[in-house]
C-alpha cells in the first residue's frame, strides 16, 4: 500500500529505530514509548489489522509472536513482557497496518485494561 506509514517504515522509506528484520516481519522502537521497552512488530506485507488477516497469513502471524520474546529480552525486558494487538475502532487501533506491541522493562507493565 503506497500511502501506509508502516509499509514505508518496513521498506526504509521513513526512518525508524530498527530492532529486528527477517523475510516476513520488521520490528522497530515505538516513537512514543509507553514503557521502557516498547517495540512494534509488523508484517512486511500490508495487512490492515487482525480483522483482515486470515489463515493464508498464518506464517506471518506466527513469526510476529515467535520473535517477540527474543526482542523483549534483547531490549531490556528479559523477565517477561506484554504483547498487545489493538484491532479496529473498539480495540483502539490508530495505525491501519497490523502491529504487535511488545511492552516491558524492569517493572511490571501494570493493569491489563484501565
Ligand atoms: P495503535 O494505537 O495503532 O495500536 O499503535 C500505533 C503505535 O504506532 C503508537 O504507539 C504510536 O506511537 C506508533 N507510531 C505511530 N507513528 C509512528 C512512527 O512514525 N514511527 C514509530 N516508530 N512509531 C509510530
Ligand atoms: Zn501498510
């Protein structure tokens, strides 16, 4: 998708602080971190949200989760982390390109929903 900010980040057309990359996913530090560790993992393929993902995307979805612990551990959250995928209006999704938030640090993340 040509005017998607996260597609542009995945392609390197918009700068980001890269944390990880492979053939399916790209990970980078959130520009407005909510915790000391706040990384976003996105598919390189444009998928607007989890509502638009299907069984055809199983490998991508699996990879997003499979790299999450390594990313958390390498970025200051070795004792655990929270993984969040906001989806659509009800889920509070702001950027319409699927992304997994990895939140953590040295203190517990806190209440799951406030
Ligand atoms: P959402 O609310 O859609 O689940 O989360 C979107 C996240 O993307 C927010 O945490 C926001 O700070 C982050 N974000 C939005 N634009 C950019 C950007 O240009 N660069 C980076 N690194 N993060 C961004
Ligand atoms: Zn996109």
